[in-house]
């Protein structure tokens, strides 16, 4: 067992969940990101390239619209194709990121601080469509809940945000994980909501910080601060290398900061699981028995 090993399978209060989330992130920084980029890196590269191309071609189209020029059908088709690839890459990156983080934690917990890259990679790819299916079910449920009335959507979000942890750690299929998430959160909804809310604020503020440079640079190019709107600046902003670079940095930062929320979600899951099933407690008792027998 590693000296700085963090036990996931135990009960925690809100403060402990927050502190252990950042402690795990700090302790496992190198091996975690080495595993993460080996698996998610290719998908993230596609996302970055498609984002750059989309901003560039969208800028050209925007310029033509401002100039009342005839729209090139080929250019519109290119933008549509790039936009489609960009959307697919976002879905793939989010899915692979969440799956990689959870399977890394699973390997870390089973190995008492050590991880097996090949096992993680295999399980991530094997569970890809299960994550997609669960994501569709959870997303539609939350969307419908928000459309009917905001409160049902918020209520559904809390248990369903933990359904992916159930999928991995309980080894359930998508439909069973969806159903069991409500059982797991039963009688603990408010505490779970409060924890998710606090973590969401922290991640949201950090994400906003990375978005500020892009907004400031855009305002400067458009002449907002000088009080004179620069039409040429508006037309050229989407093709500006600095603007594109800042967008790429902000997008990548958003995905990486989202990992904090996924790690915290795993701690929330194990906290609730211990309160209901005492899985980690039973394992520690069994380990004590094995040590005495030896």
C-alpha cells in the first residue's frame, strides 16, 4: 500500500470530501494524467483541431454575412461537417474522460494505491456504449424534468449524476445503474445536493477564470473599451490566432477542471454506499481476519 494512499471506501463529511478530492488530485497528478492523456488524448486532439477549424471557417462565413456577399454552398457544407465532428468529439471526450477517471479510481482502490493501465484502458473502451446509453437516459430525464418544471430537473440531477459511478463500481448495466441511483440517494438527497452544489461552484469559478482572458481580448478587438466599436475587428476576431488560442486553452481547461467534479462524485458515491452497505467496512474486517490468520 502506498504511503499517501487515500481510502475511498469510507464515510465522509462535506469538508472531508472536498479536501480528499484535492489531495487525491495532488497525490496522483503524474500517474493520473499520464493514464488520462494516453486514453483521452487522441479524442481531445480531434476536439481541438475541429474547434480551430470551426472558428476559422465560421469567421469567414460571418464576414460574408456582414458584407452581404453570396454564401458559398461548399463553405457552408464544410462548416456543417466540422461542426458535426466537433459535437461528436465533445461527446466522446466527455464520455471517455468520465469513464477513464472512474476506472482509474476503481483500479487505484482495488490496488490500494497502485493502478494497472492496461486494465483501465480495456474497461474504458468496453464500457463506452454503456456510458453513452446511460448518458442519453440521464440527459433526457433531466431535460424533461427541467422543461416540466425546474425543481423536478434539479431533483433528478442529484441521483443521476452518481449513476455513472454505480455503473463502474457496482458493475451494473446502464438501466440498473439508472434505477439504483435513486435507491442510493434515498434519505441523503439534501446532503448530496449540498455537496454537488459546493463542488459545482468551485469548478464553475475556476472555469470562469479561464474564460475571462478570451472575453477581454474579444472586447479589446471589438473596441468596446475605447467606446468605438470596430467593425473590422468584429469581422476578423474569429480568424485571429490569439483569439483561437485563448478559446482552445479555455475549452481544454474546462474539460480538465471537470475532472475535479468527477473525482468528487466518486467520493460522494462511496460515502453513500458505506452508509447503506458498509462495503469498505466489511472489506477491512476481512483483511484484519486474514492478517491474524497469517
